[in-house]
């Protein structure tokens, strides 16, 4: 599926779709159900990229069904989170919130810091777009705390930036600037780390 990822990044939807459908067909023939589940997840991502949210949800739900059969909590959590994002993009805010919460609860059970940080961030976004800026800041701060305790640099940067934008919406411009500066500092740390990786 590496080639499919490349096509998704390059926004070559038809090529990505063809690649993942071929992968699913092979996995089904070999009865490799975790592979089929992964294929459905990728196919849903392709449809998300192409802007077809209904098809994306359909295939995220297929991935969820297999995760439930395989009793894969990680698979279930990821599927619920992705279903939530698709509903969020469609403006189905109640369904988005319901699935975001299901994903968070499973990730808390799994003690999965990256997923937990992501889920709290998503709840922050949900509240931000409902103009519930105090609630948004609360969830972004929880996401930030998890990220800082686990050295998740990208999630830290995302949370700093989101808090800055929320504070700006509340008219707290001085505090917003402080968080924006923290975001810029964290972003620069990430860039330096990426440069070191490229040298290595």
C-alpha cells in the first residue's frame, strides 16, 4: 500500500483507487482479513481525498465491521475516529461527536498516547467550529498535556496553534500571541529534527 499512499499524497485519486482495490482483491483471495480491513481503510481515505464522504463512510464502516469481528480495539478506535472526521466534513456534527467520543474511550482503554492526544484535539476542533471556544481550549490543553508528557512534537505544535486561534477568537490577543510563538518555536524544532534525519 506504499504506492497507494504516494498516490494519495500526490492527489492521484484514480490511480490510488485502482491500487487499493487490487490490494483488497489479493487479500480477500488469501483470506487475510486484517489486510482487507486495512484495504478498506485506505479505500475510504482515497474517497475522502476525492471528496466523496458518503463512500468514505461506507468503507470506514466496512473496516469497522472487520475490526469488530477481529476484536481489534486499535482498528475499532481508528475506524470510529475516521468515521467521525468524515461526518465532521459533511457537517453532521452530532454523528461526528458521537464517533469522536467512541474513538477516545477506546484509545484511553488502550493507553495509546498518540491516539489520545489526537482524540482530544478532535474534540477541541468540534467545539471550535461550534464557537464553543472555552470548551475547545479545554480539550486542546488536554491534547497538549498528553503530547508534552509523551514528547509528541507534531501534536504539541498543533495544540499550541489551535489554542492560539481559539484565544484570538475570544479577543485575548496577547495570550494568543504567546501561544502562536510557542507554536512557531515547536515548528522550528520539528524542522531541525527533520533536517537531521535527512542528513543521517
